[in-house]
């Protein structure tokens, strides 16, 4: 890993719950690092999750450390950065807070007074006393006092689960021939579709699923000791055995699972809620279809709904949060929308983020106060069905990264099978060797006054990775041999820290393509200058696609409320442009299929196709619950014309065969598939699918048929 010597700053994931501690006076200690989780026996549990559950550690702010300044940094990442970072200027800067003598109230800067301010809030600040415990606030204060504040995108915290660099261990790539076993359920329930996971000494997790008889088979793996567990057990008590010795096609002892409850109505404990996907959480909430649809529309693109529902705020605090999330530019939450146009001028036809009306704001505030107010009570919880049939015939491998809370965005593979990834809110980019799990990180040069963070990754014909910077509006070329980064500023009228140069494509002649300022632009990557423009048929396109033959450009509508799709013949300038009328399909990101049709993930919960032959939009709706109260961020066709997409607020990866309109829905081990860009390795048979989960890890999906 590359050595780093920089300021200790970092930006956070954009979450509805991340309004920070306002109204303080503005003013490298060691971290209390979390040890790798210890396993538990298979019986006698009082908790509903084991300590390997990634979603539980996210929800309890223990991604970096279990306590102290490290955990305080984790809390700051989610709760404080949004208002107090140096770019937003909406709240006082908290760096060196405890070197000041007074708060803005005039009270002395003491532990007790700072804790009281956090709990009580203020005119522009939520009251955190209903959602943070005393221990949480104590860890946050420890973080402030140790002088580590304030993280804003540099030097992210360590991930204690990453061990690939020190525990050398080969990662399997096959589809069969490994350990086998059987899952049995004491209550007599069907054992089909239960995930079974092995964690290797290097931290890489491999999950397979049981068939109708409860049988499972791992791929052939390196002989040695592993941790065996049931990931996200939900209906069942946790099951962890550590160590279990694996040697070739070992026959494992039967795994016997006990139910948490006698019925499918599960107790509404925080431990069980932490295992639910965003879609399951929303589905379980009391409320009308209209209320849930308003939340789905306005809170879909930037973060998971777990980040909303793990909190409890009063109505005043929810109103401040909703205002912050709906009134700021794009996903930056730095520039207030009113008076800021998409080209940086003063006249903007879109006056609110995501087109949120005052009526919708009121609906959101009332709904969140009712279901996640300080005194709200949850009813028993129900979960979606487990996978069945062909959906169980898959291997899912999860890779850890050296640093935590990276807000991962895109992944792309090169011809050697190396996976390159971007980080939306830090200066970190990197590459993963899937054979070893070893990650090499690189840093992108900082742009003065611009937040760090990269967006898209494109691998050119010479296996060179290129990264866009959404906030700094730069294009970065990374030499894979030397690690040198060459940075070019892209011509753009949009001010820094507002979403700018994000999605882009590259033709084989080396030119970069994106859509901005009402035009499709052809850009010289050496200078950042636009060399050719084609007027867009609509005001804006979120993604920019280039077909495999280099002849067509494709784009989807506005990222939050659009309904248009476009395809242009670059040889003639001829356009196909269609929309879905009053139905907001919201095509976001995607790719071309082998027949020249652009596909996009739709914010309405469908996969959206622009049929080049008919010139019409076709919507493909998957059999996933609770459609349409979840959505897709992108869709990617493979070499066979099948289309893959992660359910943005679910736990599934869907696979569509458009010829037969048949679907296969694979389930992931954690309650996330926060997939913003799918990469498909067509060199394998069947194809191998990759994505980086926004929650901080890389995922490989290998169908067995």
C-alpha cells in the first residue's frame, strides 16, 4: 500500500441522517482499532447476529474501531461532516474544537457542555439525544479531543477485516469440487436457499446456497482452517464455527439451524432490523403507498435506506434533515440549489434537488416522524422469501479493502483480470488482484477548494485506467506500471463541489465522451478541451455510453426524475429519442447490448431498454419484492444479451434473458446490493459479474449455469 502523508480529512456518504452538530465554535493520534471479530459457538446465543455481520457493524458505527477515537471518527463520518466540512461552510468548522475556550453560546468548552449541545441541537441543528447514546457521544468527544478532527476525504480509517496483505492465501476461482454439507432446520422448514459462508484467513468470504434438500457445495479452496457461518441468518439463530478445517472435497458436519421465533413474525429487535435490506425495512414500515413512494423517489440515489431507519429524531430535527437533503445541489450537499443553474449561472429551471415539492417535503417529515420518531414502536418484522431453484446455483465472493468508509462507486476490469475501483468521497483509488485478495491503493492529487472523490472508471485499449472527478471536474490517467497519476481539468462551467464531470466513455481512438451543458461532448483527454459537440435532444443526460463498435452514443434521463432515453449515430448525427410520458422510468446508468440497444437501470424499479429497431422504450419489471418500492442505479448487458443489475435498495442481483423474458434473482450474503456500476467479465463461462458495494467491499458473482 502506498505511503501517505497528508492532512487527516475525509468526506462521508451522503445520507439523510447525516446532518451534523451545528453551532459549535470553529476552532495523528493512534486509533482504538477494532480487532477482527471473534467467532461464537453455534448454540446458546442471546443475540440475533454474530460479530462478523457487516451490516451490524455499520449500524453500530464499529467499522473502524469498537470504541474510542476510531469509533468517534466513524460516527463523525455519518453524523457531523455534512454541515461542518470545510467545503459546505454551513456550520462552524470543528477542527481543534477543544482548543477554544467558549462555544457560540458563551458556555465553556467542556465535555459536559459539548455533550449537551450534541443532545439538544439548536435552531439549525437536529437534536441527536434521541438517536445517539451516551457512549456514542463519549466516543465522538474523544475523537474531537485527540485532535483528529476533521475527516474530509483524505487518509481514511483502517479496515480491521482486511488481512490479504499479511495473510497470504490464494482465492479460489472454480465453481465446484470443494467442501460439501447439509443444512437442517429443526422446525421442519424448507432448507432451500440458505446461504453458507467460509471466511478464509485473508478475510475473503465465499458464500454458496443450499438446494431443495439442503445440500451445498463450495468451490475447491486452499486447504486450511476457515470460519464457517450462516451470513445474515434472519429467521435463524446465528451459527458460527471457528475454526473448521477444509481439505479438498471435505464432508462437513450437518449444520442444524434453530428459528428465532415460532412464526415468520420476527421480533423487532435492532439485531434483526440490521439484517433487513432497505426494501424490507420500508415494506415493514407502517404508512401509505403514497408516503413510501415519496421516500423512494426522493431518497433513492445517494445512500441506503438503512441510514435513515436506524435513527430516531423528533419532528423538528427531521424537518431540518429533509430540508438539507432536498435543497442542495445534486449529491454534493455543498451548494444550495436556489439560484444555481446546471451551467453555473443564476437562472435554473430546476429549483429543488430531485424536484421535491413542498407537499412532498411535508409528507416526508410527517412520515419519518411517525415511523422513526423517538417514541415510535415497530411491529413484528417479516422478511422476503429466500432464493429457490436456479437462483441458488451461484457463488458469491466478497473482498475486503485496506481502508474503511471509502464510499465506493465503480469497478472495471482490465485484460489481466485486475479489478480497478473508484471512491466517491475520498482521494483513494485502487486495484484488486482477485487471485490473492491483495489491494494496491493510489491517491488522486487534490484540487484546491474542491472535495476529493472519483466517479467513473474506464479501462482503455492499453489497459490504462482513467478516473473522473465529480467534484474537482478532472480526468485522471493512472500509469499501472509506475502508479503516476496525470491529471487534466475538463472544461466545464459548473462550479467545483457541484456535480460536474462524472460519467464518461472512451472510444478506441482515445477520445473521451460525456454529456453536459445541453450537449454530447467529444473531449481531448490530453487538454480537457471539447473538440466536437452534438446538441442534446433533451436538457441533460446522466450517463454517457459508447457502443462496442464505437458507432453509437447513448444516454439516460435526469438521475432523479427523468423519463428520457437517447441514442445517436456518431457517423451521421442521427438521433433516436424517446420518453415514457408521465411515467418517470428514471433511466440512470447502463450499457449497450450486442444488438446496439442501450439499457439503463430505472429508478422506478425496472430495467429500461431503448429498442433501436422500433425506436421505442421497453420496460422490464423483475419479480422482486416490493416492486416498485425499490429501484436500480444501472444495468449492464453481457456478451449473450442477458442483462444484469443490482437491486439498489435490496439484497439481490437480477439476471434477465430478454428473449424469453425470464429472470433469475440471486441473493447476496449481506442485506445490500448497492451497485452503481456492474462490470461483466465475458472471458469466463458462464460470465462473471462484479460490483463494488457502496458500503465498502468488492463483490464477485459467479453463476454456475
